[in-house]
C-alpha cells in the first residue's frame, strides 16, 4: 500500500478527465502537508497551469473535488494558492498499519536478478586499518546491505594492494632492522607489527635525507637545479621524492626489491608472502570486530599481469602509447593530464592493476555494475580508468561507478600513516566501547544483567556510536569524527536511535499479548499517530532511492527522524494507559512497526540493536 502512488495516479486521471491531457504519475509532486494546514499530503498544482489554462488555486479546487469523489482514501481537501492539501481517511491509516506492522523485513524489495559488485576497504598490506578505512568499510558495507534490500544480487569484494613500492618499504625495514622478530615473538597484532616497520622505514629515510642535506652532493644539486627564487629549505622540501628515486640507499633497496619481486625472485617472494600473511591475520580480526565479511578477495599481485596484457591491446589500438618501457595514456579528451600506466623501469601502476581486476571480476561474476568505494583523492584516477575501459569497449564499462567520499579527520587533526600519526581502527573501536562502558556505569540501567550480557550491550552501543556518526554524513562531504559526541543519547547519534528501539521493546514486554483485531473499532486516528505512519510508509521508497544514489546517509537520517518521532509519540500518546483497548492495541501496533523498521534500517547500516541499554 502506497498512498503517494495512489494520489499520483488519481491526479493523472483527474488531469485527463478535467483537461483532456496526459501526464506521467512520477511528474506529480506529492509532499507531506505543512503542520499549519489541515491534511496529510499536498499536491503541487503549479505545473498544470499551462495544461488547464487556469490559476493554480482553481486547478487545486478542480482536482480536489475529483479526488474526493473518486478516491475513497481522500475524505476532504483544501487549497492554498498552488497547493492542494488532502485529508486521508482514518481507515487507510489503519489498513496500512495492519499490512506492515509485523513485517520484520519491511522495506525489502523482491529480488530482481540484477547483479552488482561493491568493492570496499581494499587496504595496503604495509600498515593496519585506520579511521579512513573505517569510513570506507562502513560506506561499502551499508551500500551492499541497502542494495540487497533494494532487490540486487550483491557481491562484496576488495582488492588487496599487496605489491608495490609501499609494501617493499616495510619489507626492506624488517630485513634491515627486524632482527628476526615476528608478531608471535613480540605479541603484536600482525598488521600493527608490519605497520611499525613501514613507519621505521620512513624514520630511517628521514635520517638519511637529513644527513645527505649536509653533504657536498646536496650543495651541487641545489646549485644546478634550484631556481633563483627558491630558498634552500623550500627546494629540498620538494626534492625529497627525487632524492628517494635517485640518491637514497634505502630508496634504491626498495626499488630493487620491487623489481626482484616482479621478476619472481624466490627469496623476495618468500619474505613477501610471510609478511603479508601476518597482515592478513590482523585484518581478519579487525573485520570481525567491525562485523563485515567479503565474498571474494582479489589481490593486486594476481591481477597486474592481466592488466599489462590489456595495456598491450590498448597500445595496438592506439589508445595508449609507449616510450621505451614507459606506457602512458592521453586523457586530454576528459580534461586530465597524460597518465603513466607502466613506469620507465617496467613496473606496474594502480591503473594497470585496476584494468586487470575489472576484467577478472566480470569474467568471474558477469556483474552489470561495479561500485568502487574509494576516497575523493582518487577521483582523477577513476575518471581516467573508466575512460580507458570505455575506449576499449569493455562490456562492463557503462556500469562502473566511483562512490567517492570525503576524507575523515579526528578532532585532533589529520592522519599521516608514514609518520605513524594514524588513528588505528582497533584502538578507535576499543576507545569508543570503553567510553560507552563508563557511560553505562553512570546510568546503572543494566545492573541486573550478567557481566557478559552487560559487555555485549555496551559493545553494541559503542559500535553504533562509531558507525552511525560516520554514516549519517553524506559520503561526498569531508567530516570530523568526535568520539564523545557520537555517544550523546540526546543528539543525532546511534545510541539515540537504539534508545527508541529499546523503548518499543520495553513497552511491548510490559504489554504482553494483545488483540490485533481490537483496532477495528478505533475510529479517530490522532495526528501524532499519522505522523509516524507517514514516515513508515516512506521507508520502502527511501531504500530504493538510497540504493540508486549510493547514499547510506539517507537511511541513517531516516532512522534518526523516526526515532525522534517515536520519542515524541511516546510522551504525547498514552500507550499502556490508552483511553480505550482499541487505542491501546493500535498504538502497540505502532510500537511493533517502529521497532521493526528501526531494527531493519539500522541493520542496513551494519548496526545491531540491543534489547536493553
């Protein structure tokens, strides 16, 4: 039952009958009526002025009379300029609530067979997952859940960036300075252990660079390459990457290790497999704590060679160009600078890897869409990648989408993984849960539960705080995560929504069994009840639009607004002490419907709901 569609279809018939004109139902704007006017739904009549050759107010009167006569759902109307306000019959509200109140999966569409792949997380194996990965993972997971609810067959995947110069930095550092230590011998989680050597490499490189700056060789470089207007400090700040590639001993070792890896050197490959294995074990623990899993993992080490084959085909077709070993693509047509896809030393770039991965995924699953959840700093990369794949007439090229999201900071500022200044995902989850535990002690509302049960409630609250605070922000916006604010029980937070759900469960426990049939005699639905039912009616369409727009924040904000309405309804409409048994039963149905919808909506965000808090 969808009253909005019923009204739209009624207006289509009215326009045809009154003005002999054909319009599309989707073109009819139907909004919820403003609180200061009578009615629940409003039809905007301005667009029909040319068709009817009348003033919008007169058109409203015409269509209002037609709908009042033809639709049993409409009992009366009023017009205000170009707005037609409709009052919906109490029987419709009761019938709608009856149709959905006990559906635990209300909002889910029937599967339609369209297949989509969502790639998210996709970390490097040289460092642990951090706050930036958390936003990526939460967006990817909720996109998967929402698209599943919208009827899609969704494959969850990630491409693990397990090769390249960054991975070789950690390997060189461990080989030079690790003294044979392992995660097991040190008691350090595997991804943290390897990440420490990535940071160690950076520190050693900085020391090496600082020493070189005082050498005669540095003075020669400055004398011959610096511009007249550049100070020594400015020049050498920019020169650091060039130094890494030309003069640095550590840089040389990392580059040589990468070349050896691509050549299949047994010793290098053995070290690479061992260190990556440590990282994977660490990642698995983090993913489990976040409540996410994948259907298929792709590895850059498995796909970059296929990418090179595709590049050879692109060269033959004149889509890419070769200068010695270097291969590049001309992106002038899409307003970007030329892009190197194979470096001058013959090693691969992310573009070649992503080309191979896209082809392999299509061969594996035949998906119609591929959604890449990657930060907006890679916008140009994906613009170029998609352009190349379209030029190559890849069969999946029209279904590629970059779910670009803004970076995330803590209240303490930006993150720099090379310097070890990152907000570790494991530490962040623990800190939020610990703070939730302290808040729980202050409230003392679960003291009758066992210690294990209390910890589980606190875990759900802490993780809801973290996840909701991040997901509620539109993906395209840069954001700052505030751990303290995320746990506010009165703000736009996960715990606030959880509290509304817990309140519905508490009311229903106290009510016990009730007769659903007794609502038949309930003959005057209150405004507070209608307000909630209007919101419930919107949920299935919202799921579809969130899937269409790849925007989980719409679901988060819906859950918050529904929770807010329920808290208001709880205070303004007596439930267990309702004026009649029929009113009590009707409001208990609302409790069931709101509880189920909140649980479903929050589950689409990867958030669990406690029964107590």
